[in-house]
C-alpha cells in the first residue's frame, strides 16, 4: 500500500515539474519577443538618469555657491576655547542651540550627539 502511495506522489511531482518547465519556456518566448521594447525602456531609463545627474550637479553647484557666499562668523568653542568659523562646512555647530562647538570637539564628543 505504501508503495502505491509513493508512486502516486512521484507522478504528481513529475506532472508539476513538467508544468513548471512549460510555463518557464513560454516566459522565455515572451522575453525574447519583447527585446525591442526593453531596449527602448532602457534608453528611456538612461535618459532619465542623465537628467537626474545634471539636476544633482546643478543643485550641488548652487549649494556650493551659497556656502561660499556665507560670511565668516568666528566663534569660541565652549569646550576647548579655540576660535573657529561656525559657517565652515564641517561638523561645527551650536550645541543645544546656544553653545558653539568646533569641528574637533564635535568629532571627539560625537558619541554624545543629541
């Protein structure tokens, strides 16, 4: 009796495997037939990527110009008493909104970040 049951399961698995192979073959046929559509969509994607890159480059240039136009603001670090430019593009900032912190101290005490 167990032998018949195992044979039935084996036949079912063979049929399922055969059906999967037929489905995968039909997908491959569809895939082959649509190559021109895929190449068009790839071209559109590359054009979109180029546009995004140019927009990103423009945004970076604008940001860089804005950073260059910032006036120099000299502060004294609350922790080490070193004078530094708070508008410089680094980790210097105001701790809790009022205590100036230089780049070095911000890196050193960075694990205490808010």
